[in-house]
C-alpha cells in the first residue's frame, strides 16, 4: 500500500493502490476498480477484500480526487459511499454520469434512505453491514458487464 496524504479544508485524505493478491484467469485480473469512501479504515478493508478476490483497486477518501482520476483512467467500475463530508455520493455519481452514462457504479452505504433519483443513476446498491459474499457477487456482476460491453465494441 502506498498512502499519500492530501489536506483540504481540514480533512486528511488518503489515496492508495492495491494490486490483486492472486490474479485469477479471466476478466478479474485486468479489472481496475475505483473505490471512494470518507472512512479510511473501511476503505482500506474494502480494498483488501477486493484485492484478495482478484481485483486491482485504486482507493481514495476524497471524491474530488476520484473525479480527477476517473477522467484519466478507464476504471472497470466505481464503488462509492453516499455520506461523505465534502461531496456526497450523489454529487460524485452526477459528475461521473455527465462524462460516462454507461460506466458501472455500485453505491455502498450504511444510509438506506437514499434519494430515488440517485438509485436510478447507479447500477446497484449494496448496504454496508451486509455479507461480504453479496458485496463481491455484485462487484463481479458489474465487472462482467464492463467486460461484455468491451467485447461488443
């Protein structure tokens, strides 16, 4: 893990990249996920679980940085929290959708009272606190969707 600190408006931001532990044959080894969550410990745990499952992960606690990275890197899917202090998940999704209507987005939040308009813009919602297997199943579906889209192009 290579954390780097960014300071803006009093918040400490972290960004790191975790490579897949054991890339598996097939699409996962080439998949690159962008994960965004303001909780660094939860974000790190999520990235470790995804890497153990065979994914390459770029993670940031700063939604503004996620937007900048999204514009430069062709991520296979984006996984984001909703409740974040500087920019909420709805604003992040809106920025992404203005640039790419088809990029798979998974909303992963402890907040279940989400705006219906946001839920229509994401591909799936997985509540925090659910099973890791359900979370990974949804991520796998998103990555398969990206793989099919690339194969059809």
